[in-house]
């Protein structure tokens, strides 16, 4: 209901997909015209949607994407999945929107940032290794995902950015970039009620021309460094101002650790026992995880100029940002308190509708 024009097509999107597959391989394709989220923040679409509906806070940026893709995947052994894809998109900026919210509806929404419009041809290679015992609430196992993308465009229309953020983008052909995303997780059950989980996440530019705006990164917010405000670290240079608060960093790296212990709360009551001696259904919160968390990360610009980090290294650890926190996760909703360890930030209260990772 927040379309950009007067035609019916401006208010509706479409996605048509077909796939032929077996248990170990598949091939498919998709055509689409949709508003897509810039995945700078890995917050789920459900959580972002509820935040927007209730509190007029949306932690994703959006752009219009029209095109099609073809892909093929193979699973040589059960934990491993390899996918190769080819995609051609027409990517365009979308105007500021003002959807309705239950609370704070009179506030002005943060607008969508302008992106580097153009037709993009994207080649992707996606490798996943997953031995977790449960996809959504794992207690043991390993998870590793690597996504490499090579993108080119012959008609990109770049937005103007300070040269300290991004060198000039070739216009009229020859623009190409490479981006790599790594997500490595380990889940360990130390005792029947005590678990230790750890994650390393690294995303960013690895070669070619610098990334378009719609593929840049930042840190700060509910999912990454929750002790800091959303997009606390965007790599915007002094004097640069944009009300959309876009992510402008070339690269980011993030480590997350949490310790979970199971608590018996019994906040509620149990219905009458069923026939055969089975316990009736419990109404309320019977058990929950007490969670102690810590996050440590950095986002930066790569290069040889002032305020940049050489392309062949990461920032020194004394430049990284950190926070600590505690929370209670019922399995349906988790409530957390997090405190930044620098910058004088106040304690943040946030909720999650799924595990942090």
C-alpha cells in the first residue's frame, strides 16, 4: 500500500519460481518484481515487520528489483550443499514510504537511501556445511556458510559519495565488484542444562571496483552489537550527512558468544491431567534460557587513505567495539539488556522473536 506511482503494478510485486530436484541435486529458476531488503542487518523479516508495525522502527533498507535468475545445487553428502546461480537484476531506488504503525504513527519514517541504479549481472557461489541438531534452536553442531558474489554492470548510475568513502565508479561500462560473506558458528552442550554458542561473521568487499551502496555494510543495532544504537558505525566521514543513515562501510567482522542455562520458572498453571496419567498442557512459561552474551566487532573502509585500513589486513583489536548483556529466552520471545563497553551508551532493552544466532 506504499507504492511509488499511480499504476496498480506499483503496489504489488510478484515472484514465480520453479524447481526440479532429487534428494541430492536440483535445478531451478525464478522471475520477480519486488521490493527487496538490503541485507546489511541479518534481523529476520518477521522481527523487522513487527518492529515496524508496533513501533515504527524498520531495520532494513529497501530497493526495487526486477529480473530473473537460474541456479543449480548439489548435496554430495548430507551436511554439505553447494549452489551456483546466475542472476540479472534491474535495481532501482524507491521513494520514502509512510506505512501505518500502531504506536508512534505520527513520527516520520527513516527514508530509504538512494542506491546505485542500474542493470546488474550477478554470479553467485553458495557453500553451506550444517551439522546442527535443530535448525531454529540448535544445542549442538557446526554451521558454516560462505557466499561469493561477482557483479557487473554496463549502465550503473552511481550516487555521489565522498572520495574518502568510495573512489569514482566507472560510468558507461566496465563496472565490476566482488563480495564475500562468511558465517561460522559452533554450538556446544556442556551439561544437560548448560550450553556455549559462538559465532564469527565477516562480510564485505574483496576485489574489483568498490561495492554499490545497496551492498555495503555497517554495525550496531538489535542483531549486531545490541549495546549500541542502530547503525552506530556506518563509516560516514565528518561533514557527510544523509537522513536515511545508509550503511557505507566496505567490510565488517563480528564475533558473538553466549552462554545459556536452562531455568525452571513454572510461571503459570497446568491443566488437569489427561487420561492415562499424562500431564495436561502447561499455560504460561514453564522453562526458559538465562542467556549471558558478549559481542565484539568492527566495520571499516578499506584503502590507504586517512581513516582507512589497508586492504590486506583487519583493524587492530584495540579499535573494535564490544558490549555485554543478559537476557531471558522463552523460546517464543527473548528479552535482553545490553551495555556498550565504550562511548557512554545507556543500557539497551531489546526483544527477539528468534535465537540471536
